[in-house]
């Protein structure tokens, strides 16, 4: 989840369904990347982050914003 909202809802549903070991990345992937923490894709470090849309991408301060299945780089 980009900012952690949807994943927190899913986490709550999982806990209500009886799952006990549920964790949510507070602030989502954006907060993680903005703190300079590593991100991996297929086991390798990457700077490519999918910000969902250009509107949400406003909150991503680091990394290479990519959109779509082909992981195209966002226009500058």
C-alpha cells in the first residue's frame, strides 16, 4: 500500500478473521522509501516505486516513480 491506509484495513480484516501475526508498515511504502530504506524487486535492490497515480506520487519524495505493467519511468 502506498501510504498504509488500505493495508491497515486489510490487516484489520485479517485479525478479525482470526489471524494473529498481522503487521502493517505504518506510512506504507512511501514512508519507507522517503526514509531512505531499501526496497527490493525480484530479490534485487531497486529504486523503482509504483506510486499508484501521479496524484499520490506527490507524497513520494525519493526513488524513481514508475507507472504501469512495463514499469515506465514517470515523466519529469
